[in-house]
C-alpha cells in the first residue's frame, strides 16, 4: 500500500511544484515579470484549496480510493497541452485546472492511511506519506529544471507527463481498495457542518494556524530561490539551480525520523525543534557562499518536513469524526500559506530582494512560539 501511496504522492507534488525552477524561463519566453511568473504556482494552489474542501467532503461520502484514482489521472492531463499554449494566461488556466484535481490525493490520503493501517503504525504511515511529498517536490523540481536547461522547458513538461503516467499505473495496480471505510450517512447539510465544525475545535485551531505559518515562510524562500541564485555572486544556470532542490532529501529523512521519534517523544517537542531549525536555516542562506546557502536550505527542509509531518498526525488524532474533512481543513490552511506566502514574497522580492523574502519567517517567530505553546497545553 505504501508503495502505491508513495508513487501517488510523487506525482502530485512533482506536478504542483515543477514550475518553480523554470520560472526564469517563463519570464523570458512569455515576457512577464517575476511576480507574474509566480502566479503559475499561486493559481494552482488557489484552485487546490477549493479542491481540498470539495474532495475532502466527497471522500467522507463515496470513499477515499475512488477519489484518489479519478483525480490523480485528471491532474496529469493538462501537461499534454501546456507546451503548446501561445500565452501565459492560457498556461495559468491549465494550471488552475490541474491544481483542482491535484487536491484529490492530499484530501483523502491521510484519512485513507489512518483507516487502513493499524493504530500503532499510523504515525509512521503518515510520516512516510509526508516524506513522499518531499520526494515528489524534489523530483519535480530537479527533473524538470535539469531537463529544461538541457532541452527546453516544453520538452521537460512532456518528460514529466511520461514519468507521471508510469507512476500512475503503478499506483493503479498496487493500491488496495478500502476495507475499513465507513461512509457518512447523514444529510449533506450535516456532513458539511461536520467538516466545517473543525474550524471551531479548540484542539485543532492551533494546528491549523501552524499549517499556515509553516508553509507561508517555507514557500516564499523556495519560490524566489532561482532568481536569487541566478544573480551575483552565484550566477547559476537553471540546471545548476535544479540541483539545490536535492536539499529536500534532508526533509525526507527528517519526516521519517520524526515519525519514529514520535512514538517515544511528545510530538510538540519535535514540532518546536523543527520550526526553530526551519527559521535558522532560512537565515543562514543570507551568507554569500553557495556552500553555506546549500547547508541553510538543507536545514530549512529538515525543519519544515519534521514539523509538517507531525502536525498532520496531530490533526488525525484530534479529529474524532469526519477525519477526511479535518485533513482537508489542515491542508487548506497549509496551502493558504503557499498562496499568500508566494504572493507576498513576490512583492518583497521586487522591493527588498532576498532579505525581504526571508523577513517573512523572521516576523513570524513570535506567532510560531505562541502557536507551539498553545498546542503543547492541549496535548498535556
């Protein structure tokens, strides 16, 4: 099962984030600004937020398996048409469509794992899935960035489509049908209320806030990293920049280790350590040395995925009903952080450069600490 979920996770997050390393090429070919190019990620995330709410609701009624199958294949279809578009607006329209269907897997995956895996193995299963998120994000960025520099960005998208199709076939044949799913038999009105009521759950509110904060600071740095590294004193090519995304390996390891440590150590302590590591790593990248920047990026990924993997597990523990809806609510907050962080970072990049992008994480330190202590009190 986890092999299938890993393949699906790689598809989803490779397709969501592949635009980041090729943004300088989109700026050049479509003659748009850096901030406008950033919309290629933001519009996909906005439609993904809508999809998370929609598919989270449906997964509580018709099952996780069907939702994941249908949306996964639908999410890779836009890749066929993207290289042909004559304008950036049409490119954004395809990303809007793609983002909506990308939401199907994350809306149902954590609830699916929590239902189909033994209680003792749920934290490890979710951590493995989150690690695969990092693998997918890294694979999409490195693969597309490298191919775009060697060939063209249009060719790199076709190669991504081919890889995604192969992984989907593996997912299709290996994913077991749900055995323990119990559909909601309540009215639509009560079912929707059951999902939205998580927004009033005092045990979940701090977790949702943390989701926004984590991704808000993380996305800004990675979205505008290519523009930072193509300038003085680095002058890196798109291919060279794509290799920096191997820093996600630290995040993959971090989420796996965090899942195992959570069996013996309170999750909030591990989350706090992860957040502090993320902030420290972000600011280390200010040192004008490529080696130091790479170390900072590794620490940023390590901290982010350590914290994120356990926040997702905390949501699953605290939601006593409509777990798919609770997971979707957390992911909505998480991707609100992607959309707002990426957009505001574009304004800060144009005005203040790289230090402006990093200022987001610096300003959020008091909020991160406040949310952490709130979560810790709930756990105690």
